[in-house]
């Protein structure tokens, strides 16, 4: 996939250190004309060649790779795909230029668009409440009834002259009664809206946390270190580990721990495997919860209570987390990170992952963890110098609502749904609990390995629908042979692959039978656009 | 003329009763649907003023029953609905309501509707003190 800024960065850096094209091309063993094409973004490069160039130019790979800028381009392209801008006929090819020249303005546009979406969602949520909330329907009826009585009596008192004194007194009494009822109904309505306001879900904090995680490459060395210290106390086998974590919660943090037997659990409607009450330091464990979920929840609580300082330090240092709600969400994300790191220690887990060729099921069994926990941990293996395969991560519900995402620089994952339905992450819902692997080719020609599995979250009670989520890992097809999931796929360049796109509005495949919306990009010169936008 | 008001809010019943009485009409009232049916069958009025939101099952149940009774089939029914409740209007129309007044209503409007439904000539029937 063409990346708009690499070529420019290579050229700038080469000139900065006084190398000619001929000299650089000679050192890395490519032709001058090929280097020229690279510098003018006419050829996309990556892998070994990019590494060689970075070494010769004496800069870090991440500097040339321009991951931040590419994320901006990707986010900006998603802004562009909003039907709101249809009439403006904006040139999608110019997003790369805008990001390159005015990154601040690009970020401002993205921030504005997110705020717009947030407000729209809040408005729709309120509209739904107005239309469907039984309390509101009843309150409005009561108010209209009170007003009807007041209006009717007032009309009588002002337009009928011969109302006798007793009747007049009666009507005044009614007016007083109805006014008091009206006040009470209005106050009830006002209280309702106060509560409705605080309960309105805002997407902005989630977006902020998303960006915060991306900025840190989904790797937090301080937490890895903290989790390492914790791990030393926990032992090896899962059962021992859980017992020791509970001991630590009781001894270090003074929690009183009780267990709810399955027959008593009907009282606890929540799917959460544990309940923690900070004010009275009580912890209730649900014995029937899946062991992996319960162990993870215990580890997260232990991380929350043991590493509050570390978590707070990371959050305070971030300029991205601007609201209390975002900081709260980030704290939960970091506690989960720490739990994953404690249950799946970095070095050993990386070694096992490489040995198992990233077989999620093997790793899940080896660490007694869940599919999602393993996938999430695999994405965090980004320690410089000791990295696992670069994976993207996506979690979706059956309605296409993306609840967790970690993109790759050249694989943008839409934030707001509307992703290509051909992706394995959605196919997996057709076969829950089965791994669906897919060699996916984008209109740009870029190929990725998608590995997805729909899993049931928690145990549904009889008569309740299962809570299914589809978890997907994705990596460049280049790395597919390092995973077990590439074994059954023909990975040769000429082999057929599933023709997918990013979203309909960003996908140039006119003949796609799954198309739901018109494409906003009809043609584009290769190399100018951001990820996912290059023409076929 | 005899008008029956079916409305669970006593203060509205009281004000409408006053207004209708001023028109020289006889007024009967019921605060719930079951009582309404009972009285409608025993002493059918010339016009029924029926609120949608009444216990125990809503004014629609009363309307359905009215239209299923041979003796009440032709009874003119004025339905009181809440303002903006389009669905209520559609339902009432489907069930055979003859007219609607939305809350909060004016006395003048409701009197005018009842007159029209009863086929009463406004000026001829206008008693002293009307026009509320």
C-alpha cells in the first residue's frame, strides 16, 4: 500500500546528511531510478528494504515509517467518507498533503468530526428516549392533563360572569391542585433529564483512549515491569495463581472475600465474574463464571489496587486524555493491560507464541486464558528489540459495532462501523467458536491475513441470547507463513485472495455484490492517497 | 341532549360538566372504562367524549366495545388525545372515532365538536352564558 510520506522523508533525510541518490542507491543495492520512484512515492516499500534505508540514513524505522502521520491520514479519510461532505467533492488524494503540511489542522478536523459524531449520537439517544421512554410518555400525559384542567377552568373563570361564589371557590381549589400537580410533574421531568444527561453515552472518551493506546504503540514498559514483579508472587499453575492473587488482595489490601455458589447466583444478574465494593472492601466471586474470565478479573483488580500509582503516572503524562471519563476508561484499559501482562509474562509468552506459530488455541490452553486475552496480549508484544509479529486487533459485536480496535499503520480499522462485511471478523459470526482465516486483498493490492473467531462472552442463562463477540487478529500477508493460519492458504503473490475493502465509501470495487453505499472515490493516482485509498 | 364524559381526571370531568351544563346538555360521567361501558349500555348518550388514557385498559378498548354493540354502533364519539400522539389518532380513527380534540383543549373547541357531532345548530342551541 502506498504511504504518502515515506518517500518525502527519505529524500529529506538523504539530503540532510549530504548523500546523493546514486550513493544511497549503491549502498542499499538498488537502482537509482528505483530509489527515485521510492522518493517520489511511486513505489511502496517496507520490510527489509526500508530497514536498510533507515540504517544507511541513520534514523529509526518509525521516523521513516511515519506511523503517526499515517494514522492521521487514515482518520482524515474516514472523516472524508462522511456523507456530510458529499457535496464538497473533496479530493481524497489531498489528505496526505494536508497531513504532511498542516498536521495540526488535520488533527483539528478529526477532533471536530469526532465531537460532531459524539453530539449526534447523544442527540439520537435522547430522541430515542423521548420517543420510547415510558416515564416520559406518562409524564407528558400527566402534564397535558394538568394543563387541560387548568386551561378549561381558567376559561370558565374569565369568560363566564355568573358563576356562583361556591362554584368559584371550587374552581379556584381545582386550579391550585392542578398547579401543584403540574409543578410536581415538571420537577420530575427535570430530574429525569438531569439523569438522562449523565447517562448519555459519549464516544469521545473512548476515542481518546483509542488514540492514547495507539500513541503508546499498545506497549507500556512500566506496566510490564510492574506485572513482572507481581508475577513473581503468583506461581505457575492457574489455580495456584488465582489463590495467590486472592491472598494478595486479602493480605495487602484488606479485602474480605466471599464466593457465591451457583445456586445463589440468580441474584447476581451481571455477567461480571466478580463484584468489588470499595467502600466496604468486599469482594464477591461468582464460582460459576468461566475460570479464565474470573482469573483475569481478579488479576485486573489486583493490578488496580497494587499499581494505582504507575497507572496514574502514565495517564497524567498523556496530553491525549482530556476528560475525567477518558482518564477513567484509560485506567481500566491499563489495569487490563497489566492483568494480561501478569498472566502472560512478556518474554515467555513471546517465546511460546513464536514456537506455537501464534496458534491462539495452543496459547490459550498453555496459559489457561481466553481467546480474547491471548489475542490482546499478542498485540502488545511491541517491545523494541524483542517484538512479536505486528498484529492489528478488532473486536466487533454482531451488529457491526466495533468495541475495541488496534490498527496497523497500513491497515486502518474504521472506528464507527460500516466496515467491509467480507472481513473474516464478520464471517466468524456464521460459525461461532470456529477459527476463520482469510487471505484478504485490498483494492490497493495490499494483502493481509485475517484470523477471526466469534466467542460467547460469559454464560447466558436459559432463554437469554448469547453475548457473541468476534475477535480478529490481522497481519500483513508477508508474515502469514510465520503463523499456523497461513499453512492452509496459498500465500504466493499470484494466488487468489478474498477481494475486500475498508468500507464501501472508501472501496473502489464497483462490482462488489456486497456494496451498500456508493464509493466517494472514483479514481486516484497511485501513491497520493492515504492507506486504503489507492486506486485499483 | 345527553353527553357522556369518560375521563379519569376528576377535575377535567368537573370543568367539562360545568361547560356542557351551561350549554343546556345533560351530562353523565365515568372515570374508568368498565363503568363507562356499563352506563353506555344502560343509558346511551347522544355524544360520547372519550379520553384515550383511562384505566383499566385505555379508551381504545371502550371504543372497540362501542363499535361492536349494535345499539351503540352509530354513537358519535369524540376522542381526547395528547398533543402530538399521532399514533393514538390513527388507532382511534381505525377503531371508528368520529373526531379528535387534543389536550390541552379549549372549552370552545370541545363544545363546537360536540355540537357538530350531535348535529346541533350552534346558534339555535346556544343558551345564556355559553361561549366558554
